[in-house]
């Protein structure tokens, strides 16, 4: 069993209830104190002269987000635990920023984990209070991060989780990076809640590999959890990400469905 897996319990506990909320309720933040809002920064390396493939960048983002949460440094009594735990108990906001050159080099000194995948790199950082965003991050651009869709992407590997993007939800690469980061976290949380810690440990040992693809309409209809997300997990091993709707998509939109490999 991963020593840090229990940190995911708040996600598993509210997974089904979150997907069943009325759409208008997902965007309601009246229970929050603005000064106490927390987020995980995700820094996407997008060099101007040699930008990475979109799907590879998103896969790196997805792996790096869960890697931070389940790193030994996030275990109880370790340096990252309190920040990760406090964030996990609220909304798991993520803020994606673009970096290149010296700015990319600078964020490597910040607490977090960099994942490289298929020519792409993403560093997810330990979550913290948004009002205390360090200057080295604050100067990085949030909006305008975009990459073209991959041309004729290969079929995803059969032995890794596949994160299928909603074909009807247009998202920038920064928004999609946050969503796939949510997806791997929810997947790990449900594996742990089901007692499948051996599977979770094997996935962790491999570096949390995954693939990201845009679903076609038929696949999306087949995998969508519908009105019973708990049953979809039990029978299809499908996990859905439902967005609050603060940016880019409507409140309550299912942005990603993830399927654990058979």
C-alpha cells in the first residue's frame, strides 16, 4: 500500500455526490473564504521554437499531478503533507501556466515533480494559497496557452489508463491540462477506495503512465457515466471529471472520462 494513498480519501468520499449535484451548484463558492482558496500550479513547458505535441503534454500533466499527491513527501509527517491535505479537502483547483527558457528553468527549484512524456514536459507544484502565489509563478502567463490538435494520433496503448476528452467541450491546452490532472487523481482515489492498492502501487512504480485522446461521439456515449457514476466505476472502471464551470466550459460539464485498462 502506498503510504500516501489515504490522502486521496476526501476525493473518493465526494466523487458520486459531486457528479450528481445540479449544474448550478457546481459553480457555487459561497462556502469559501477567498483568502483561503488553494490551487495546484501546473507549469507547461511550451518553447516557442519547438512546441510539444498536445496529447503528450496533457499526458505529462496528468501524470505529474497525481505524482505530487502520492509522493513520499506528501505522506503524514512529511514536508508536503499539510499543504496537499488542506487542498484535497476543498475544491481541487489547478492553475496552468506556460513557461519557456529561463522561466522554465526557474520553476525547477520549486517544490513539485516534473514529468517528461513524448517530447513534452510539465512540472506540477505543491498546492498552496492562491493569494500567496510566488513571484516566479505570478509572472508566467495563464491565458493564451494553446497547441494544435495532434494530427492522426496513434491508438492509445492497451495497458495504461486512457483519458478521453469530451468531443463537444472546446478547451485550451491549459484548461485541458487541469482537467486531466483531476482525472488521474480521481482514478487513484477510487482504486484506493476499492482496496486495489496493488494496482495503484504498480501504476505509481511505473511513473503513472497514461494516454490522452479526444473521444469520438460513439466512444463518449459509451463511456459517459450517465446518472449512476458509482455503477460506471464498478462495471466499466470509468471515472468522470465534472467541471465547476469557472472558465471555458459550462457549469457541470463532464470534461474527461478515464478508463482503467482491462
